[in-house]
């Protein structure tokens, strides 16, 4: 039965389950990242090795994202979310329990594949729920992801405060992630079988090419990816630069230095909590255009900041502006999938599951840009690593945010066939 045909109560349960999946994923990711100092102390590895490991996780995540499209087409995105969270749980536990660096690297590689596959599949789930509701919802799901990240960071902090070692703390977190994944399974959007080529052809009539599925054009996915990539690049760079910039360039105290990142994260959550309502009022294109422009202005304010309050406000503006770009890019990809199916079927009814199949593959391809952006952010972090170069680095980020604003027209809502 289509999700749109379910009862309102079931739909609310599904929405809550999808939100919970985003939150669990965000918590696990935060645990992995905020445990980095512990990895260094426990395994005796340096900052340069850790940087390469993080980039390796992003590369593996890109691979996982690419694979998720094919797996979802066969098993459904629900299976990918649940299976990916279980693999992530193993990766987190393995990273904490590994006695030496080789099994540690293997554990994080597995975690990276899980990270990318779950990210893509969660967006597939979110788009289906959004369609069933008939209004924008993806930004609120991303708010759940950010909130989960806050919880994950607090868990690591609490473990350190009570003296719980990584070989105990991270396997415990892995058990919690696995324990959350299993009960979510029956509440997520139901899995579906593959759409047979014959069904595609029957639905599409003479316009279909037997044996070939409908796809969102590669150029369309690439443009949405370019528009979205400013966010993962900015997120990676701000995580690395904000405290250093306030401390070494603006000469603040150690107590003030973290405030820039805190302001950015708080604004990010606010942006995602309010983003869906703004889309309903202003439309997706206008929200992305204003968001990209606000992000660019925020970065320029940081680059030119004479004192730390200006930089903190600039980072907050960046979070407010760019926080909605990624979720709205996936919403747009879902709309382009519906249009691709409508164009191929020439007004005829599409085969059952056909729209979802095309959407899932488009989302998996688009999600690769998330990790390409994270890798690019890591590269920029290295290029503009010194204090005298950081202002130039924020100017580069402003240019990327401007690209999001310029390409906002590609985020337009679905246009039903006449």
C-alpha cells in the first residue's frame, strides 16, 4: 500500500521513526568525530594520520552512498537504513575496541560505508514521507540529525568526565545504535521490490526503452550537487577553523574561541526547524537564494571581522543561511524524479514503485556530493591552515555560498503535467 494511502496515525508514526533514524545517525557520527583526541592518545597516532583517516571515512561514505541506490532498488530504503545502522554500530564499537591502528582503520572504513548508505537511504525515506504529507519536511528531519549530533557529543564528554575508557564507551554506544535501529524497522516506510523492466515498459508505452530504467539526468543531479556542496565544505571548514580563527587571528581567550562554532551550530538547528515553514510561505527557490546569499554575507563578515563579536555573528548568519540548502536539494531531486517519470510515461500511469525507484537512484547519486564536499573541505582546511591565510579561506567559502544562491532556480517545486 502506498504511504499516501495510510492512516494519519500511521503516517505520524512513520514520520517520527524517520526523524529518529536521522537523530541516531547524527549521534553516532558525532561520537566518532568527537572521540578523535582519544584515538590519538590510545593508538599513538598524530594529527596528520587522523586527518587522512577522516578523509578516508568520507571517501568510503561516498562509496556507500553510491551503493545504496542499487541496494534500495532491490530491497527498499528501509533495509538500507536498518542494515546501515547495524554496520555503523559495528564500526563504532570496533573503533573503540581496536587495540592497534590496522583494525581501527578497518572499523572506520566499515563505518564510512555505513555512514554514506544510511545518509542516502534516510533521504529516500524522508522524501517519501514528505510526498505523503504534501508539504516540505526534509529540513525538520535534518534538525533531528543536528540534535542527535549534540547528544552524541555530550555522550563522549560525559564518558570522559566519569573516566570511561574508549574500549568500553564506544562499544556501549554501538550497542545503543544497534538497539535503536531494530525497533525502528517496522515503523519506517515499507520496503518494496524492484520495478521490473517489463512493468516500466508497459507503463511508459512506446516511449520507453525496454531494459532501461528512467533516470534523472546526470546534469540535473550535478547542478543540484554543485548548489549543495557549499554546505559540507563550509561545515568541514568551520569545524576546523572557527575556534582557531577566533583564538589566533582575533586574539580571543580560550573561553571565547569555541563560541563561533557554538553560534554556527545553534543557528543551523534554528534554520532547519524553521526551514519547512519558510518554504511553505516563500517557496523553495526563494529560501535557497536568500539562504545562499546570507551564508555568503556571513562568511565575508567573518573574513573582514575586526573583533570576535562580528565573527561570531557572521558564523551564526552562515548557519542560518546554509542550513536548509542540503535538505532542499534532496527535495528538489525528488521532484525532478517525478518529472522524469512523467515525461517518460507521457501522461500514462507509472508502474507501481517506479517513481520511488527513480527517486532513490537520484538521491544516492546526489548524496555523493555531500562527501565530495567534505573531502574538499578537508583540502581547503590544509591549504588555508595558517592564521594569516584564514581570512582568505573564508572568502573562498563565501564564493561557494554564492554559487548556491545563483543556482537556486534549480530547486523549483514539482510542476505537474497539464
